């Protein structure tokens, strides 16, 4: 492998930066407030995922390796039990993190940012049921595990640094320049990203994480599809104590 691999950890802030730029430029082009285009976050996320994957493929080609080597995937290493247990753990920790963050920042349990399930055109919601969960697993886990955990030599920094950037990117999906919201989104995912980076550092097995990651995102895009399909449902849900 060539020396370029030492530069891979410097890619970790990439997604946070590009999310901010897309929403700022998008608001300027549409002549709307950033908050008014926040419901498009899932489409933006899919676009950024595709860009991230292309960058990872370009880098791995330059290094004369492939994507699977970047994330240390080994065929036949993972059992169904591992996939199920880690997927359930991701769902559990993800919910705990969001609820705790919601209570810390907003004093409400359960709390979830309402724009995360805001409706979009139905045909886009249908496409994104497939595109977002799969592309997110390959993009985020490839970046933060492959370019982060795998490349940083210090044991503790190889967990902490990728986990911080892993959580931080969510503060800008969607981008809203509200301090409380940014902190809420960061804290919502910090516990989960630390545990995922720790688990990956210990096991060097990305598959259970990727499957669990796909499931949790699938649940989100299904909610977006439902609110997009049924007019008025989103407003009803916003009026309840659940979001």
C-alpha cells in the first residue's frame, strides 16, 4: 500500500463541511431560509453518500487496494448471530442516545427533531427507501471506520477522533444554525459512534455495523415515505409529544 494512506484521516471532516455548503448554497439558489429546505436532508444525504463513495473508490484505486480492503471486510468471518446482536445493539443505543440528548437539550422524553421525518415528493421518498440506507452504510462506515479507525495508529485516538467526526456530521444533517439543535444532534449520536468505533477497533469486522446502520436508516426513510404519502400526517405527528 502506498504512503497516501497516512492522509486518509484528514478526510474525516469532509462530510460535515459539504453538508453545510450544500444547504447554504441550496438556500441561496432557492431564495429560501435554510430551515425551509431542511426537509430535503435525506436527498442531500444520499447525494453526499454517493460523492463520498466515489472519493473512497478513487483513493483505494490510487493505493492499489479495493474498498473491501479499506474496511477490512473478510468474507465468511461474520455469523448471523453477530449481525443480529449488533443490529439490535445499534437500534437500542441509537434510541437511548437520541432520547437522552432530547432531554438534555429540550427537556423532553421522547424527543426527535421533527424535520427528520418531514414529507418530500413521494417518488423521491420511494427511491430513497433503497438509496439512503445502503449508501449511508458504505459511505459513512467506509470513511469513519476505514479511513479513521483503520488508519490512526494511536489506540485511543483511533476510536475517539473518528467517533467525534462521525457524530459531528449529524449536526449538519440538515444544517440549521441553531446552537441547541447542533448540540442535540451531536449528542444524539456520540454514544453510538464511540461504541461503533470501539467495537470495530476490537473486532475489525465492519459487516455487523453496516447491517445495523442500514436498518436504523431504513426505519427513518420509511417514516419519511409515510408522511410523504399521507397528507396532513406530519402536522398531526408534530402536534403530539413524540416529536
